[in-house]
């Protein structure tokens, strides 16, 4: 998409974050990986926290005005566009996982702990991380999409509850901090932000999504004079990361660092020569949802086809897998994700859902998509 709110640097950052998740999932399989990189990739799960913050940012930017001005009659269209964004590709990848599970069952190699057919309905409808399951199964990364669905359903309530445009700046900052402090309190007994995902993942999503909406409100307020706010944002992010390095709990330091970084990246997105706004990185961001959603199952298939020892995969084979992830992401984006998104968005809603005072013409949101 294109438009006046295009923030290419954020799209690129989303692509980098998606690949950090890929490296997180394969890190223990890379033969000879230096310890320093093993430690770096071991924190790749934190990219999901950036996704949640970015999602709140983009959804607020795209929809807060329409939902407040159009009222509840605009909500079905909002939900339609969000479903078009996340569900078709999820269904395609899950369908591939089902085919794999059936093939493994036919070969006598089915693992019911990894592919429990009884849980399949809740995965189809993206309800698996709403307390209906006890472990990550089927396509593991889809847990965050399940949580995103909850955030999308709740978003109209957030819009009706608060209009950040009318709130003093200090209160917006305080609200963003409060959301992240709630997250830290909820996860106080957890070892990391990635702990107990099936129980705490939805709290992690909702609080960071709400904080992201407040970060967007700050960007809208400061984007005309971004220099000082950007410097302060990056300084806060650096300070929080430094505090994390010397012992501040991850649950507190990282969300604050990511929220500040998101604001800084948004404020500097339009700077001429910004490396994050350039073609290749931006394209990686465009296809990042396909990367994020497909890489896990692709690695399962890759190991079955090419690997004898899943804990010592030679770098050359790892390179082949990464190339497969990229090629699959490109194919899924162009052949499945975008066509299906256009098809679902093109479905005409019943007139009783579309009519109402204050509902303006449909607009595309910013080019930064709400999720990887």
C-alpha cells in the first residue's frame, strides 16, 4: 500500500524482526555456531514483542479516526480487513501442516504431541492461545496471530474508551508506561517474556498492543518536529537495554526499550538516506508475514528431508534452508497472501452493516502492516 502515512523504515524493521524469529528457531541446529551468536539468536523470540507494539501503532494510525467518527457501523469493515490480513495465509500454512501430519500418520511417524488432531478446530479459527490449549502445537508461531486476533476484537473498545488526540502528552506517556508496567507485573514470576506463552502470551500482546497505540499518538503529535523526541527516544531505548544488561528484568526493560525504539524509528523514518527505507530491506518487510508464518513448518519438513542430526546441521544446509524460507515467503506473499487479502476485502458486507452517519469512504492504511 501507499499513502501519506507510509513509514518504510518500520516495514523494514518488521522484516529484520521476522528473520530474528527464524534464527531463534534454528539456532540450536546450526553446527559450529559461535557462542556469541547463539546468545544473540536465543533472544530472537523478543522480536514478537516488537511486532505487538508495531501492531498497536499501525492499527491506531489506520483506524482510530474512522472508528471514532464512523461509530460501531465501521467495526465490521475493520474486522473484515484484519481477518483478510491474517487468516488466509494462516489457513494455507496450517493446511500444509495437516497434510504433513496425515503423511506422517500414514508412515507410522505421527507425533500426537506436535500435531494433535483434536485441537485442530481451535487452530483453524485462531483461538489456540485463548486458554484452550496446554502447549504450542501445529504451527507454533501462529500463537501470536491468535493473540493478535484478540487485540483486533478489542480494539474498537479501546477507541471508544480513549481518544489519544484529546489527551495531554504527559498522560499519553504515562498511559504507555502503565500498560508496560502491567505487563511486567503480570509476568513478574516468569523467567523471560517468552515464558509460559499459552497462558501469558495474550497478556503480552494486549498490553503491548495498547502501548503501541499510545506510541502512535506521540508520533502523530511530534512528527512535525521530530529531532529532539527522536534523540530522547533512542536515548531511553539505549538506557533500558543497558539496565537490562546489568540486571533489570527482561519483562520490564525490553518492552520499554522496544516502545522507545519504535517511536524513534517512526520519527526518523522520513530522513533522506535512511538505510531502513531502501528497496531490499523494505521488500523483506513486505513479505515478512509469510516469512514468520511459514518458516517453522518449513524447518520441520527440511529436517525430515535433508537432516540426519537435527542438532548439527552444516552451515551449507542452513544456507539452503534460509534460501528456501526466502523463496517460500516470496511465493506465498504473491500467490496466496495478497490475492486472498484482495478477495476477502472485496466481499461486500450487508448494507445494514455498512450504512450509518459519519462513515466515510474506505481508505487503505499505512504501508506498514500490523503484523509480520
